[in-house]
């Protein structure tokens, strides 16, 4: 029994020393081992590590990607000296934990403050060289990438990598938004009016061209119709002349019969003619008609 107690005490002492000597590094963390306030080791890989108890202590740093998202948008001036409100956010992470500790003492708040100042300076410089159209749509991606690269150079000095800079919203202050919208509407109305005028002029040109082509087509069709009609009349006259030449008396008789048919169609019609008129030739002398048919 007397021997068991010292053994237990020794075992407990060993366990205590082991517990003070062992520590775990999570995969989401960096670890730095200090001895008398000096950095003696930087641990970047996860797992179980050892330290000298009572002489060394461990401090952990977050290695995950973090976000800086301001509560309110910042005010910047564009190249036209117009104020715009810019709402942005930043993605960053610690990549050199030793430099991070030496630069800002491992204080994330100090690192965030420096990054925000660097980002704001970069945005102010970029917006000062761009127009409102550029920062809203035209060159927005170029602005973000330029600010990220410039700010990343400064962030590396404190052991931080700047992964991304994003502009969530670019807008005018409320007091000038309405005037800007009114001017934009006026400009759009002017453009719309000009386009309507150009459209009306183009429509009139197309209509005039269509009417001109219609007149040309109708004139050409009329010319061809008259030519065909003339050819038909000529052929008819030739046929009549040929028929008349073969039997003039029969032709005269046929024409008289046709005239009688047209004249005496209605019984109520009244004719005032000289009975000796040539019109009644075949009525007064039917034999002449028989002779003509023969």
C-alpha cells in the first residue's frame, strides 16, 4: 500500500505533464508556440503537437476566409465630381501567420481596420478616374480587380491575402437621385423622339418608293395591255377585211341583220327614219339578202 500511493502520485504527475505538453491544432487554425514571449515555432498543419510545459504557451489564429462587410455605404466622387454611394464587401484570410503577428500583433480588428482603409483609398482613387457610367456598368469589373490587386500588395505586408473585392451597389445620394432620374428620363424621351422622327421619315421614304414602283408597274402593265389590244384589234380588222373581201354582199347583209336585232329588241322603241334610207335595204328587198347568202 505504501508503494502504491507514490506510484499513483507519479502516474498523476506524468499525466499532468503530458496534458500540459500536448495540444491539438484544428484544420481551421494556425498555431504559434511562444517561449518567454518569443516565437519559437509556427504550426500550419493540423494534428497533435508537443510543447514544453510551464515554459511554452500556444496561441491560435483563424485561417478561414473572412468577410469585411461595412454597415453603411461609403461616399465617393467620380471624375465628373458627382457623389455616389458605394456598398462593398471584402474577402480575406491570413496566409503568413508570423508576419500577421509581427505586424498587427495577431489582432484581427487591427487588420480589418487597415484593410478597410486600404480598400477605401483604392476605391477613392479608382472612382476619381472613372465616370458614373463606368463604375455602374461599363468598367465595374475592372474597378474591382484593380482595387483588389492594389490592396493585396499592402495586405501582404501584414501577412494577409486579399481574395476578392465586390461592389454590391453603386447609387446616388437620395437628395440628387430624383434630379438624376429626371435628367435621364428627359434624355431618353429626346432619344425616343429622335428615333420616332427618323422612323417616320424612313416610313415616308419607303411609302414614296413603293408608290413610285407601283406607278411604274401600272404604267408598264398599261403599255403592254395597249400593245396587246392593238395587236388584237389589228388581227380582228385583218380578219374582218379578209371576210369582207371574200363576199362583200354577205358581209353587208350580216351587218344589217345584226343592226336590225339590236334596233328592234324592244317593241316600245320608236325610230324616225326615211323609209328610203339605206338602213331598210334588206327589209324592202329580201331577195337581195337571199342572193347574198347564196
